[in-house]
């Protein structure tokens, strides 16, 4: 999918599309690319079944691995 405002908007359900347009309208020249990229990534995740399953598992805390907060704490304790 192209990383354009029209492509992202077309891929979103109506409620999210309105939020997307609101954020794009409030974006400054410095932040508009970031806003577009964030929404484009959300559309990409939602469209990929494996990624969507992984994201759901992370939210449900059933994904394998360790929480990022644990890793960050361990790194701080090691002096990094």
C-alpha cells in the first residue's frame, strides 16, 4: 500500500478515518510525516494476519518473551 494520505484513509474504518484526518489536520510541517507513518504502520499491522495475531498476544500478555520493562530494568542495573 502506498504511504499516502489517500491510501491510508481508504484503508481505515470510518471512525478511525476521522481520527486520522483530525491528526493530519493538526500536524505541523515538522510532524506530518510522523503522523502519516504512524497511521500507515497501523494499517499495515491490521492487514497482516500474523502481525495482528502477534500484536493481540502482546496486548493479552500471552506472547512469548520478556516484557520490555524487565529488559530495561536489567540493563539499568548492569549500568548500561
